[in-house]
């Protein structure tokens, strides 16, 4: 009887996760984890569905609205980040790069002027 209930629970969970496919969900991302050969960032929806996204960005403690793509395994769904989030991250990296470049150029000029 216990085995039957466990099998039913697994079936119902798989059906629930499949129904989420294509929907947008808010996810709190928590940690980076290697699954197989790939590095995923793991998070949870409000309903505590475990999610994974392939990214090299640090998403720790970020809440993002993502689209559920497919099942990674019986417990984890794969999500995709909206393009505007990716563009925003790229923009911030570009801004930080320009600030660092300006700071470095200013420091080099100051050293050159002072003879050091």
C-alpha cells in the first residue's frame, strides 16, 4: 500500500511540474550547483518547486520572473531568464568595465605626471 501511494505521489508531482511548462513564475535563486557536466543556479518558486537555470551570473538572493521550460529530472524544472534580465546584466558589466577603464587611465596619467 505504501508503494502504491509513493508511486501515485510521484505521478501527481510529475503531472503538476509538466503543467507548469510554459508558465512564468517568480523564483528566489539561492546557489550554484553542478548537475552532470553543467553548472546551474538553483532556486525555488513560491510553491517551493525546485528550479534550475544555466547561467554564469551570480543570482544569489535574487527574485526573478522566469519561464518554465522543461523538466530536468523528477524534482527540478529548467527555467529561462527573460532577455531583458540578460541585457541588464550585460549593461551593468559594460558600465563597470568603463568605470574601471577610466579609473585606470586616470591613475596612469597621475603616475606619469608625478614621475612615478
